[in-house]
C-alpha cells in the first residue's frame, strides 16, 4: 500500500512535467551568455532582436544576435516559430535591408559550436542551437521563450 | 549614325576612384577588432547576367540579334563606425546592350556614398549620395533576386530617364514604433539629382539617324515618402512626391523644346506580398509648371507562388504623355497646339525559379507598343507606335 | 586583410598591383614615350564569395594606365574586370555566367597579374594589348576535366557569348599634317570557342589547343564605311608550356582566318627563363606577327604585312612569391608605333627600343 501511494505521488509529480516538456518540445533552444540578465523572452521581442529592430537589453548592453545557416532545420523551425515566416522570406527581408543600405543580417554559423563560441566571445549575444547540444561547462544558459 | 552630347554631364563614375582607394587603405591597414565588438566592415554584392533578344525593333538596348552585354552588378561596403553611425559605399556596374543611354554608362559607377546617423530607433539622417525613397522599387532597382522581372516597370521607373535612383543631398527619416499594427515610415530629402534623356531624329538633309543623349539636372529638388504598414501582414501603402527645377539636357535647356521648368510629381502605391501570391501597383503623375504637359504612368504586377521556389508573374504597364507641345510647323498643319499619346504600353509574363534565397533564374517575355524603339526615329506626332516582342533570360545572385 | 571581414568568413578579398616606369627610344610604343612615363600601372581588387562548395561569386575591379597609349581615351578610372557566378556539379562539371575570363592560351586569364608574368606585359604577338583579343566574354562557359586521376588529365572549357576589341589608327590631315588618333571598338558576336589543356605525365609539361569562331562588325576595320565590312573570324591557338622549379620554356602559335576577305594572319612567340640564383631570374622572349593578303584600299592592292617583331631580355628579382622587381628591355620592329600615321603597304616596320622597370605585388 505504501509503495502504491509513493508510486502514485511520483506519477502525479512527474506527469505534468512530462506533458509540459512534450508540449514545449522544439528542436532548438535559445541561449545567451551567463552575464545576460534575461531568463525569459517573448516571441515578438525575440523576433525583433533577430530582425535587428531591438538593439539593447534592458540594462543597456548591446544585443548581438547570431543565426544558423539556412540549411539547418533548427533555423527553419526558429523562423517559423518566432518570425512566423519562412526562412526565404526572412532572407528576402535582409536582402532588402542590405541593398537599401539600411542594415546587415546577423552572422550565420554552420555548427552549434560556432554559435556557442560566438556567444561566449560577445557580451550580450543571443542565438539558438539544437536541443541536443550540450552547454555544460560553458558560460552559456538557456532562456525560456514565452508566447506573447 | 551620329551621336550628339549635351554639354553638361553629371557622371560621377570618376569619383569612385578615391573611394575605392579609401577602401583599399581600410583593408591594407588592418581594422582592430576588440574582443567584444563585432566586425565593423561588411561587404555585400549582387550580380545579374542576362541574355536578351527582340523580334524586330531594338528596345531597351535589346537588338533583334540578341545580346549578353546585359548585366547589373553592385559591390557594397558598409562600415559601422559605432552603434548609431555607419558609412556606406556602393559601387555599381550596369550594361544595357545597345541602349542609347549606354554611352552614359561608366564601367564602375558610384551608386551611393553616404553617412548615416541614428539619433534614436525612430529618427535617422543620411548625408551624401543617397537612394531616393520613391515607390516600391526605386531603392532596389537592380537587385535581381528581389525583382519579379529583370528590370523595373518602365512606367513609372524609366530606365535612367525621368527618374533618378539617388539624390546628392540629405534625407531625414522617421519611423514609428513597429509594435503598433499601423506603423509607418516617413522620409524627406533634398538635394540635386539628374534625369537622362535620349531622342532619335533624322538628319534633314541626309535622312541619316541621329541619336541625341543628354542629362537634365534637377536643382533644388525636394521630396518625401510615407510608407504605411497595415495590420494585414504583408500589405503596405505608399505615397510619395517630389518637387524641383529641371534644367539642361535635351528638353530642358534654354534651347530645348520645353526649356527650364519647375516640375512636381506624385506617386501612390500598394504592395501586397503574401505567402502564396503578391500584387503590386503604382501610379505616377508628373506635371511641368507653366505648361499643360503631364505624364501619367502606372503598372500592375501580380505573381503566384506555386512553391517556395517557383512563381509565375504577370505585369501590365502604361506610360501616357498628355498635352505635349507640338512643334510650330505641325501645330500649323494640324490646327492643334498640343498632343497626347501613349508613349509605352507593355505586357509581360515571366517565370522565376529560386534555387535558393540567393540564386534566381528568370525567363520573361514582353509585348511592347510604343516609342521606345531605338534603331529608328519614330515621331509620336506623325507615326504610329511600334510593336515589339522581347525576351530576357537572366540569372541573379547576391551575397 | 580578409580578417577585416571575418564575420563574413565566406568572403575573400585579393588583389594585385604593378607600378612601372617605362621609356622608349626611337618611337612611342605601347604608350611609352621617349621622355619616359610612370603613368604605367595595373591594379585589381577581387572579391570572392564562396557561398558553399558548389556556388561561387567573383567580382574583380581593375585599374590600368598605359602612359600615352591611344587606347587610354577608352580607359576609365575603374572598370569591371569580371563578374562571375560559378556553379560546380558533383561530377566535376562546372559552368560560369557573367563577364567571364576567356580561357585562351597560357596567359589570357592572368594578363595583368605582374607576379605571375615573366615580363611586364603578356606577349603582344599572341595576346595583343586590348586590340584584337579580349580578356573577357559576356556569356557563359562550361568546364570539365577528363581522366583526372591519370597522368594525361585533360581540362576542357567551352564558351559562348560576345565581346569587344579595341582598335586604333593614327590619321594625318593632308593639309595640316596634324595627327588625329581614332579609337573604336569592333564587336565580336555569336562567339563559340574552347580551350583544351592536355596535362602530360611529364611533370610541368602541358599542351594547349584553343580556338574560337565569331562574327566581327564595326570599329575601324570592320565597318562598311571605313573598313572591309563584317567578317567571320576563326582563330586557332597552340601552346606548349614546360615549367620546372628553376626554368621554364613556353611557346604559342596563333592563326587567324578572316573568311569574307580571305585574310590570314599568324603569330608566334617563344619565351624562356632561368633561375640564376635564389629569387633572380633571367628571361628571354621573341615574338612575331604577320598578316597575309591584307587589302590596302588606298593602293588598290593586297599585301603581306610584317606587323610586329620583338625580342626581349629581362631580369626579375622575387623578394617573395608576392613581390617582384623586373627590369626588361625590348628591341622592337613593328607598325604599332603611335606618334605617326602608318601607311600599310608602303611603310616598313619601325625600329624602337624600350625599357620597363616595374614592381609587382599581390595579396
């Protein structure tokens, strides 16, 4: 009986977390340096950061977004989730920005380790990597993306 | 064939050399990169190479024998001095086959050279040789990967004629906060720019074709544009206008058919770009002070995206000149003082295939009726418009 | 240098620069006057963007000065050398579109790269100087290598498109004796051509075969009003290139056929160099160009023309692979002198000696 109660309690505690993880399961996670004072960010704000419409964190530190290359599936998923647009539409947006002289896109990295290196080298940087990529022993943290 | 020049030319290609030397010096003397700052210099570019052929008349530089001397290219150097300030130089190269305006083409021309400062997220100023914000396409005229067809609609963008890509001057831009569903961008600018003109005439004695090319100068030009982004994602409305004094060139010199004149123009545009299709339309009205001469020009363009890569595009345009003053001899014969005609009508259909965001192949066909033909002297006062079919196959890329 | 654009690691920037002082004795030739000139320079900046393993964009901007040469009227401060998009397929086939280099012989694609040339200029006999040969074509080219793994690797490139030549001629006013130099650009259209390179099992030895066909019109020689009218041209070009660590020997032979007017021309040059000691090279070169059965309208005859002969001796010192100092002297007999009007069919080739001291660098 005692074992049954304990088992039920464990299930009750774990089950919501399992459902939450399943619900929020994306192929990527958004990461920043540990010195960035942000734990969560709204989708709209994140989109504006990556479109370079928002330039500074709340504490005045400059934001350096870093993208993955077009061929990465994490990029496709990020673009759909956050910008609500296809990667090709975002690329076209940046081409207009470049060739009207208004701005240049965030750097694009091929591998997750390049993204993580970039974030560690640039205070205020933000990027995204595959969920399976380890950030252990790095000065990097995951931030939660919330629906607006 | 004899080629005549008007006296004043504002070719700025030679001015590119000192800018390029500056760029070389930037490269030669290594720019320090600190551990926290991003690289300050960005280099981008685009290239479109085309093969074009017409069925009979030569039009827009496209002869009936075809030409691959048809290309646009640019190289842009953007240097971010700090968060708020940057300096941009764009060099360009354009080849338009056998176009009469090809004599004005420098192999490498200075497209833009400006300094920009952002006072805030809303206000910014640009000084130098800057793009004129005018309509949907004026600032991206030659960026092949962004255009549905090889070139812009002649009505209203011309081909170097009667509209300029840049102004030597100053612009101020205000942008509303973009989290407002109805957000807008307003720009005003002032300075000097130029139009290019060409005419074909027949030598009165020999009957030989004489091609005249000239550059009119717009002095004390002022303009503005309002871009309104609607709550419908992808739909925006544009209103723009310009005012200035046009002098020199073929039509606006003291001895020209029109003489120096004040001009004003206005443009309205709708740009609807959705996931599966797009629709764009622009209408230009241009008038000259103290004359009845008016230009009405406009186009409509639509496209359907069969997939992310493949689209079918169609376009119709019209350029109409109203109340153009007749030469005295014709005025006497006809009993009229002015004349209205359709200078250009063009219908186009094209296919666009995107290998990726940066590589695009286009195939398009145009049916044109008007007075843009280049190998004969066609007088709108006396002769009917010429019909021409032409095709363009182009590959565009950017980086 | 390219560290400056490290954030765009796919972009590479390269360039070259040669500055010279040149002086002639006897006549002005290749823009080199008797009083000497330092307005003698070539320079280029190349932007190369490797989008990925298969796609590449190259833009090259160049600048050239040739002293008092008549073709300087057409020379702009900066010009577009190349504008190329290249795509490579996985099987080794590749194509280029744009304003692309014409693969023609040993030197056509590297005409102005001072650190790669034994002399300041490529051999005029086969390559001209803007006249009668072009560095680039507006069009498309396709390349493929056969037998890549074997000792007999064959590289083949075929191209299609159009280009322009430069022509100039000095005319003397019969009343005032004043000289006017006319410069025109005939157009070569509907060009179809190719270049084969046969790489032999002998290390450093390769054999080349090139050719093209096109329709020429316009300019001074090929217009209806002033010249012989439109022409079909067929050109064949043979190359032998043997290069070792301490010496090289090269030779190229070109044959030109103008079908409509039954005109034939040929050129031949030989070039050799020896590495005397570390960094120092002694180079020699001899070249000739002759035209056969050329119509001379003023005299109403056809004539063979000994157009050009040149013998050159040069010393090069390479401070490094990217920095070279060259001193060369040429003994020339030709009809391309620039300060007088040439009466083809009457005038014999004029003797000119000229020297060029140049410093070349590249990055």
